[in-house]
C-alpha cells in the first residue's frame, strides 16, 4: 500500500440549525473533490446546498489547498489519500462528486475500492487519456514557475506577470486565489507547483480498473466543453456500465460555476432518484 498524506477537509453544515443538528452523523456522506489548481473552497456554494440533505465533506487533494505537499501526483496516490480519510473517519460507503482532476480521483477510488463508494457524480471529465487538453494548463504552470517570488512582493506585480501567460481573466483570478502571504513576508503558492509541473503527464492518464464499477454514475458535461464527447462513450461504459450523461447548456468546463442552479438541479435529481 502506498504512502498517504493526511488531507485537509472541511465538513459543511446546513444553514438551518435544526437540520444541521438532526441526525448529522447519520446522514449519507458525500465527498467533494476539486479540480487541478483548485481547493475545496471553490465548491463552497454547492457544498453548503448539498449539506441541507447530506453529510458533505470538502477535501483539498494533495499538493492543493491546505493539504500537505508530496512528490507523487498520480490518480492512484490521490485515491489512496481519500481512502485513508474515509477509513479514518469511519464513513463507510460514500457518494463522491469530483470535478475534472477530482473526477478522475473519484473514478480511481471507486475502481480500486468499490466498497467505499455508493455512487459517483463526475463533472466534465471522462475516464480517458487526454492528448490535446494540456496547452492552457502548461501556460498556467509556466506563468507560476517563472514568477519570481523574491521580487514580486505585491499581488498586483504577480498578477501582471501571470497575465502575460494566462489570457482568460476568469482563469487568472482563479489562479491568483492560490497566491497567499508568506509567514516571513512576501508571497507564496499554496499549490505545489513543482510537483504539478513534474507530474503533469500523469494527470492526463486514465483511471485504471480491472473490474467495472456496477453502481450508479452520473457524468455532467458542459455543452461548450470538449472534455466529454461521444467518442468517449465506449470507455465510459466499459468501466461504468450504469453511467448516464447530463448536459448543461451554455456551460464550459467549470459547469458548476457557469450554471450553478442548473448544475444543482441535475445533481439533486440524480441523488434523489437513486434514493427512491
């Protein structure tokens, strides 16, 4: 068994105090796994909404957010980290929602440890090895790697540098959320940028499993995103024979941010249908 890291996680509670206190420990656990360059806080809006009915735990994957840094960054390593968290908290079988990289972690967890997963919600990613999706990521990584944190002492300086590599303003603002004040002054990355750069090709790989997961799996695709296509259907069904796909119109890769209400309805409909 591979060495794991203890992941940072936040358990969300319902806004309604009565709901929050009623059988909190008995509610079905639902884990939320973010995408590359993200953290559990990116999913706060949806985690809070889901917490009205489920025991929601938002997780920072290794090398992201407040979780420890480690040299390994592949899907089996990340799945082992999540397995360790599930076992340490005694959660039993969980619903797991994962976006992009987090979706592949969720799939790998389910394929490696099916007893720990009740069902999956996979957001805008397929269980395939991608060959042509990395150009934007490489520009982001180059921007972060070339930012001299010894001279870029102000966030405005850092943002100006990153803007030379990242044209999309929303992506730039998203990446800037990972730049925080260092204890001794100046700035530092919460992300393990070196590990992401060194292990990036591992993140393009497909989840591995010898036995298909014969449990409910929902894939949610943004209509303007190319991460899930009709050409991926055979590989999806090979590993997840109960898979279904829902498309959110006028949404890109960040489906949950582009169309939050439509996304939540699809998720709740899936969860409630599988409970009936």
